[in-house]
C-alpha cells in the first residue's frame, strides 16, 4: 500500500471517530485540529532525535502513538531503509489502529441511533 493511502485512511478513521464522539461539527473540528498535533509528534521522533534520545521514556511514549509508526514507515520507505518485516509491522500497527477506531465509531453511532430511536 502506498503511504499516502495509509495516511488518508488513518485520517479518515480518526475523523469518523471524533465525529461520532462529539455531537456538533464545530466541537469535532476543534478537537480534531488539536489532535492533529499527534501527526506532528510522530514525525518528530523519527530520525536524528530518535538516535539522540536512545530508548528513553520520551521515545517509549511516542511509540504508543500510531502516527509514530506511520512516520517511521514513510521515512524508512522513502530512504530505502529497514527490512520487509519492519515495513509490514508499521503497516500492521496503522491498520490495527484504523480497525479499532472504525469499530469504536460504529459502536458509538449505533448506540446514538438506538437512543434517538427510543426517544
């Protein structure tokens, strides 16, 4: 899969998640704008900063974000670094995150629809 497609699908699932959690478009947009910092944080800890920090607690926290693996995969693919298994691992983390976000979104929307149907 192309990195742009993966980023677009992850962004779409993130947008659907926040759209299902918040009731108004303005609130969802504001929170999604704030959460877009997560995309930047993932890219910050790739490359030289990762080598400087080593395996410190900051890097471990950054590795909890799925966008870290998105940025890692893009950098490794564009610089022709890494192994095939590392690329598959990065893609797997992003796909798993997308499935989880879409499942939570679907559950939330279904719950909201049943609440609205009762009233």
